[in-house]
C-alpha cells in the first residue's frame, strides 16, 4: 500500500517537472544558455525520479523474500 502511494507521488512529481520544462522552453525572455542552465537541474531530478520509479515498480512486481537482499541491482542495465 505504501509503495503504491510512493509510485503515485513520483508520477505526480514527474508530471510537475514536465510542466516546468515546458514552461522554460516556451519562455521567450530566456536565452538558450539561460534555458540550459535552468533545465539542467530539472532534467537531473527527472532522471533520478524515473530510476526510482522503475525500481519501485520492479520491487512491486518482484518483492524480495524476507531477510534477503532486494536484488534491485541485478535488473538494472547500467
């Protein structure tokens, strides 16, 4: 149950970050360099949240046995 709430919160955060990216891209008062500088931390946050979301979904579908490591690193490709 708690994992589902976490997944929802992360999905909502990703949607909010998408809106921020769109707002930066459509802001005509910013130069391309300024847009790059503003968007870099947003894109970094998105990357971390996407990986966290993938991890949570994996754990939801493949719950670890009691007293065992979760094995999350085994499924990651990087």
